[in-house]
């Protein structure tokens, strides 16, 4: 069963926010998605670099008025030959 998780990293200091996010992504099961809320653009850059090195993950970054949101989705299967295409949404998602 797919889970839809949310983590608010706005009030956590660096690097604790990056470590918490990394742990949540590490614990994802196939088909899960995680949305993180972040205030600091530098932290967003750190998280994008972290995610860019991981196979089987897709992510989108959205900038809202006062914060950023990163939505990460883990492929539904670990077999690259049987991956399900994840539709990328345009604009700010509804949370």
C-alpha cells in the first residue's frame, strides 16, 4: 500500500533538517511519496543534490509564497524494466 507522508523541516536547524529528510526518504517503500516543507533555499539545494544521486526516486520542487515544497516519489518497483511512469504535476500541488 502506498503512503503519502509529510514532514515540516522549517523550524529545524541545518544539518538536522537534511538528516531527517534523508532518513524519511531512506525509509520509503515502493510507491510512497513524501512531501517536505522547507524555508531555506540553501537547504532545498542540499536536498536536490542528495536526491539527484538516488536511483528509483523522482522529485519536484515547488516554491510557495513563504516556503518551498519538495515532493519525492519512490518507483513502484525496484526493477528498472518494470517501472511505472510517475506523472509530473505542473504548478503548486494541493496539500
